[in-house]
C-alpha cells in the first residue's frame, strides 16, 4: 500500500533513510565513473558522479523527493531492501539527468 503524503514527507526527512540513499548515490556514482565514455550522456553523468563523490549530501538533497515517490519505496517505505532502494535511486537519478 502506498505511503500517505505525510508518511512520504517524513521519509524524506528520516536520517537513517537519507543515509541509505546517500550510500546508494555513491555506489551509482562509482559505477558511472567507470562506464565507457561512449555511454549516452556520459559527460553529464560523469559531472554528477564527481559532485556526488565529493559531497554525497548534495545528491541526496537533489534526489530524495524523486526516490520517495518511486513505486518500490511507496510500497515498502523505510523497510525497502537495499537492492530495491538501489534500483529506485538509480531510476530517480536517470530521470533527473
């Protein structure tokens, strides 16, 4: 069952959940840094990845609302598995880039 707006907003402020999103952003940034330069939009993705590695909290602030609106997060809330959260974060980042 989807989270209410109030629950979704609370999740965007939850320190432990934000920490998990931060780790997922850093994992994805590491992946992007290692991808071939021929990957579509690599320059934009690489700039985002470098910024994220220097300051993961910036990436969290940019993505948290989109992550919390992801269907998997809406279904599981803070109990989402790390694998499912990683997918939600990557999908959110790809939407924003």
